[in-house]
C-alpha cells in the first residue's frame, strides 16, 4: 500500500501518473514507481524515497498513453528500489501495483517457486505478477480473474501488460479503488484527490468488482462470474484540499472514522478458527518460558502499554512493568532471566524508545516491537516485529495508531494465555469472537457522534477538565485527557477515581466538566460514589458508559453511550467518544486540529 494511479487516454501517461501520485503523497510514501506500455514493450522505473527522487530518474522517459503508478507505504519488505511497486513476473510481461495485504502470499510464493518462478523482492505483491503469468492463456482479464481467486486478504490491484497493450485491468477487495471518467481519457485511483484536477465523475468499485480501462471506455464486471455491471456515476463537488481528506474537514476526523478499517487490517491474517496467530512472526518461540515483560513507550504509545500490562497480567499471568521510555532509561533496571521488552512506537523512530531498545539489546534482552512503519529504526533493530497496519496517520494527534496498538496488546495477551494454558480453550474462543466484533461496534459509536459534538458546544470555553476512571477505564481516561490538552489547549488531567479524596477533589467547582468513564461492571458502584462526590461540589459529569448501565446514566449531566460489551473489551469502544470530544472541542475553539502548536508527529529528539 498506499497510493495507486492508472491512466488510459490520449495524453502523455507518465506526467499524468506523477501528478496523480503527488496528490496521494499525504497518505505516506517511502518509495514510488511507474510502469507504462510503449512501442518497445513494458517500461518501468521505481525508486526508494519520496516521489521527487523518482522524478529525478524520469529524464528521457518514453512516450506512452497507458500506464500505472504507485506510492508505497511499506508492509512486507523494507523500503528499497527492489521492493517498490510495480512488480513484474519472470519474463517482464505483467506489471502489478497493489494496495492491501495478501495473507497467504507465503504458501503461494513457495508453490510458484516450485513451478520455477524466480522472485526478486520481499513483498507480498510480487506473488500477483507471477500468478498472473502462470494463469495467462491469451486473455489478460481472465488471467487476473483466475489469479485473484487464489488470494486471501485485502487488495486493490492494477495490471498492465504489453501482451494486451490497450488496457489496464483492476480489481478491488477491501481496499478502495475508483475509476475517473474524463473526455477521451480514463483514470484509476485509490483516492479521489489523485485525479480531481482532471475529472469529478467516478465509478466507485465495490468488493469483488473488476474494471477494464482503455482509451475508448471502461467495462465493469463481477470478478466471480465475469458478468457486466452497470452503476451510477458518483459526482464529486469537493475542492482539491478537502478531497485529500475524503471530504472530512480534518485528517484527525478522517482517521477517527478509519478505525474500524484499521482494526480489521490489524486482525487480518492473525485470527483463524477462534485463535490468535502471528504467521509472520514465530511468537510462540519468542515468548517461550518468558518470566517477566517490560513495556515502554512515550505519550499515546505509553498509554497503550498500560493496557497491555493489565491484559498480560490478567490473562497470561505474567508480571509486567510498564514505563515511560524517557524515564525508564535512567532507572537501574533489574532484568530478570527470561524477560523480554516490548517497545511501542507509532513512527518507529521515537528517540527515547530507541535508546531503551538499544540498552536492552546491549544487556541481551529480547525485543518485540509494536510499530506502524515498516523499515523504521525500531522495526530494524528489534528481534521480532508486530506491525499495526494502521496505514499512514497524518494528524499529529494519534487515533487509529493508538487503537491498533491497543488491539495488538489484546492479541499478544490472548496469544500468551493460550501458549501458557492460563485460560481454557472455550474462553480463548469467546475472547477472539469479542475482538472480531469490535470494528462493527465502533461503527455504531461513530454513527452517534453528533451527540458528542452537541455536548462540546456547551463546554468548549472551559479552562480545565478532569477525566476519571477505575481499572481499564483509568488507562483510557489518561489517553482522553492527553488528546484534549494536545489539540484544544484546555488544561486536562486524568486521575484514578479512587484518588479523588486525596487531593483532586479540591479542584472541583461549579461548571468544571468531569469526564467519567464507567464501563467496568464490577467497579460501577464505586464509580457511582465518586460521581456523587463530584456532583456535591457542583461539578458537571459527562459520562461515557455502556447502554445497559441505566443507574449510571441517571446520575450523569451528559451521557455518551457505547454498545454493550464484555468489560474487558470496552477500552477500544470508550476511547472513540474521547477522541471525538477532543476533536470537537478543538474545532469549537478554533484550534489547528491536525497541527497543534509545539508538537511533531515523530519525536526524534530526546
């Protein structure tokens, strides 16, 4: 992944493709490439780095009117010239660009290698070009259709070949793809902004649909049976800047709404038959006989680590220490034998986290990294890596990267519990089922987001806000307070609710919003007592609670409900209203949501 462009028309294809890719660089880019059909056959150029580096190599480019391009955000294989898209088959007849993840690429690759195919890259995508070569019998459309029938996973694919030089063949499953309709020219794009300068009329492909583009037209069909599909044209009235955000006013809001998709991508290929699996990492060997786990991170990543501590101790019965990376570095850490370190970093370049990783390695401690960026320093230097697959996150305030980090903490804890035999199989199966249901429940929360926006209209002038919770709710309260302060500049603090009477209560006065998380069934009576204490001091309670907690709802001044769920899994639901609360507060206060003052996306200084 990350950005796809295709062009079939009368103009010079390469400039059209490059201009389209420039509009997609905001999605993330660690390498880029183009493939066009010339009179002499297939011409490809691809380079690691930003798109501008590829442009430097396009002097003397050939003339062509059909081609595809790609900007890559690495998933399988480090950023490099070889791993950049497009990928070709053994004979150089089929060039493929691809967004998504092919879950079964390893067995497919072994099968193709046994048949004599020779691979050049580390990517899952290269399997596609060899599959198409293997399936080709004179009809490119049928070859692509037969090839994708072998695939498991998510994909948006575009294919060109000098064997049929007048067409681009594209297929979509779980990754966005659309066809732009111009005058005597047609475009393929993974996102609307890429070609909005040329057309505002689109066919939006659905899962299981194929598009064949030629300079004279577009044919849409079903991948399964080849039957032609007719669909309405989608006309876009966004301006180009708004289009980069898919119509959302800010990247943060777009990324909040991308969380169901991001969580599904994180789970994809890692859940099978009611169990957690990590086919890309031999985690069973890595975690064998572990006696203690250390978790470090900074900011949001640290909060994800706190959830990880709770889960691993509760489910796998292994002692865990979690610490802020910048502080952990200066401790005299006692590393027990058979301990491991889990480092959590969205960018994989966080300076303090890297320093802890390197010190632990110096002491012979095994490192497991949880990160979003393939080829990052953390990913390269760790002994094993679990990628979140959240996709590029543009807004400085992390949302989908955080939720996918937390999801991986659940998956690690459940995996360890099964490996250690601390939970019976039927409990494991039930937990995995709960995890798989979370994306749909998050969609339900997002559908009710107007209620959160209405609440913020009443309280956006507040100078301070407090967040309360117990158990897992306290850990999510910490993340909610961080989000509010970093983008709205409202002073916000999170406390364990039991600490109210140990000083915090002195700060409560009339009109102060107190955001209270009440999702833990076994702690709701204690939270009720804390809520009454706040109300007695004329504080305003904004409650985040489950639909079934009627008594709690009656006590709150404002209420946001999340769908009913086992209390162990509510953090991934309750964090959504907190993200929305911070977002709408910042908007109401006129703040620069995506670029809060004094902050950076990747903290590479200590």
